C-alpha cells in the first residue's frame, strides 16, 4: 500500500517520474506502472459500477452524470458499448470533465 498510495496517487507519481527519467534518456515508449495488480482491480470495480449505473439509467429512463478521471471514463465508455440502447459522452474540461450515461434517442 505504500507504493500505491491513497487512490493510487503515489503509484501515478512514480509512473510520472519514471516516464520523465526514461524520456530524458531518449526512450519514447509509454510507461505503465502497476503495483500488485492495483489498476486491474480498480478497472474491474469501475466496470461493475458502470454496469450498475447503466442498469439504473435503463430502469429510470433518465441519465447519470459522474465526475471521473480519464482512465475511469474510458472504462465506462467501453462497458457502455455492450449495450445497444445506451450512449455515453464526456463533457466539460480538465478536472471538471464528466461522463454522461443516457439512453439512446431514436
């Protein structure tokens, strides 16, 4: 947990430092640091939430707006592709960016 940090913050910071160090040495590859499968576990939990949110949208006929980071929004978009009657889109800018989950209009 020391390397992961609260909400993965330490791990993301280490990834940024590692990326900067490697880029300084001429490596242009993207670096993805994962400690003890944290990112995979988090992605699975986010996918479960996405399924729950989609179920809620289908039941209520409304929409749902969630403020999420880029990686989490990407997961929700991917999960939503499994549903023919659901659409997702992002709105806002920077840290205020949100994902909207809604039923497709015909």
